[in-house]
C-alpha cells in the first residue's frame, strides 16, 4: 500500500472520517480536528508507520503535508521510502 | 434553607443500564457478577467481576478518544439523568448549575495502558491524551462541558464513599443556596490488569463460588470472602425543590440528610463509632428519629470486617429498632463500584421509595451469627410502605458518607 492508502485506512478506521473527504488538498482543520485530536492523530501515525515525529516544529495543514512528512521521516529513519 | 429534590436518574451498571432495568433485575436477585472474559484474567487468581454491558457506540456517535472508560460511563449516565429530568437551562441558570462527581481512582484503565506502553512495550511515547484521560476530575468536567454548566465542577475522592460524599456535598450547596441545580454522582472502572492485581493483593476480593460464579458476593453470610469488583456510574439530577415544583418536574424523592465523618483510626479497618456518627448526623439533619427509617441500603461489602462493624453500628444507632428495619446489600448483585458505589446505591434507594419495594441481599443462605439483622435474604420484598431510606457508604481511609432520602 502507498503512504496515501495507509493514511486513508487510518483516517477512516481511527478517526471515523468519511473517505470521500480525503483529498490531498484537504486541510486537517476542515475535518473538525481540534488541537488534542491532531496530537493524537500524529501519535497514531507514529505507531502505524513506525516513525518518530519530532516533538516540536511539526507544520502540517493538508493531507499532502502529512504524506510528505511521513515519506521524509521514513526515508530518514528507515533509510528508504516506505511508499 | 432550601429543600432539595431528586428529579432525574441515570445509570450504567452491571445489573442494567437504565434505572428500571437495574431495579427490576435487583428485585429478581439477578446478579451481574460473572467470570471475566478479558485475556488478562487468565493470569489472575481471582477472575470474577461485575462488568457493565456498556457499548460506547450505543451512546456516542463519534470517537471519544479523550475519555477514559470512567468518563464515558459518567457522561452516559449524566445524559440519561438530564433527559429524564426534562431540564432546560438558560445561560444565567447554567451559571448556578454544578457538577459533583465521586471517583476513587479516576482514569485507572488509562494509567494501566500507559504503564504497559512504558514498562512492557518500551515505547518512547505514550498516548498523548493520557493525562486528560487519567485526571480524576475528567468525568465531572466532561459533564460540565457537555451541558455548559458553569457553576462548581467538583470531584470528590474518598474511596468507597466518594459518590455518597459528592451527592451529599451537592445537596448542601443547593440547600444553602450556592447552586440551584446539580448533576451529582459517581463513576469507577478498576477492571484492568494492574488495578485488579492491586485489589487481589490486598486480599479483599471474594473467591469464586465453585458452583456458581454469579453468587460469589455473599454479604452478611458466614461464608463471605470479600467483595467482587464492579464497574459503572450513576448520576442524579438534584434541584431546588421550589424550582422543581414550579416547572412541574417529576420528583423522585427529597434528599433530606447527609452525614460524613472520619474514623481517624486506621487506613483500612472501619470503626463502629465513625459509621454510627455519620448515620446519626444524617438523621439529625433530616429531622428523623430511630423510627423514621424504612430501609437501609447497607455498605455491605462482604469483607470480614465491614459486615460485622456495620451491623454493630446500625444497632448502636437504632437500638432494638435495628431488628425491624430491612437492611440489604445490593453489592451481592452489582458488585462493589468503589467510588461509584455510593451513587449507584443511593439511586437504588430512591427507586425503593418509588417502588415501595426493597431489593434483597442475594446469596445469604448461611447467616453469620454476628450479623443478625433483617438483611432481606435472597428475595426482594414488594408491597411495603417505603417513605424514608438511608444509604451507607464507608471508605478506606475511614471516610464515611450516609445519605437519607424521603418520599414527598
């Protein structure tokens, strides 16, 4: 599965979001996620992709930002693209 | 001083998730105690518990990731009670409405999950919502947030008397004019690996009855061996009586007395004097003498110490009249909800008034000679005249809480 597909599963199963809303340009704010939701979402991404997201300086607004971050951290931390 | 009405009831319990189902099951002596199905139970010496059949999706349409199970059960109970009461508050009224919740150990399941992640799974990070799930005041706050109640939002932690105390303190605030409306009750869920181990190690949990696991809690019985851990929540709507009457609310009962005392003696062993004094204080506040109580819902944990001491305390307060009062321990069926116990049992006591019936002490076939009151053994009683009820809760640390309600 691609990063995008795995992320979609996470969104639908863990956050119970409608699959149709998940477009690369969609913002996390548009799903009604508050600050705590976002923190928990990042935690679930860490678990699913076996990556460690830095504690600070995480700037992600859109789904595409999330995909890019996962791919970048996976490459850095696992030495290869997971997607 | 104002009078205080009970105008709404909500419950999630091992014996039913509505007040009607709960009372009907208790009257039929149907136990909510059984063998646990959790995988962790395989490693326990004692594997019985009283679990609530509580499916989160039945109550909440969205994910509730910031909640411990205690918070979910408390909010689900509050939602029932709120709906039952028919309350509608404007912004000004919401500023004079409070939340008063008792819990012994707060978000204990979430403590367990976090500990497992750190110590067993060597995770670098735990669930980021761990703090908001664990904090003991979370349940009260979730209720306050859900209804926009902006008066006092308080959490009481006095072990097994936590939610008698929370209801008693809410009663006092309405009585003295600090609040007009309160959602008051308690919640607890200690059915997780670490919590269960702690209780098991303390040696206060009942052994499983070899013939019938559901009959393992045997209050006042010679062969009692301790209590069965239960989970659940109960929340009641309390309201200034005049306000309740004015809006035509259904009034289940009036709370008329509350007594709380400390034994100041021992961290687990109860005292006759401390318990008796709490009962007397509640009766004095209610203006009732020893002939004034028609039913006592006992703390009745089925530990060796409690049942003998509580029996002696009731006799110390009521003298010979003690033998004529039906006293039952419904923990024989719903287990011990610890911080949620007081609220659940007070709610049951209020239902005893409304049904003119008293639920039994189940599994009492072999009475302890030192426990010689009328414990309503095994079979509930109907067709009685139940005008006043007393609900006893006595906690570790020597914290006693007694509530009295009466028919209006």
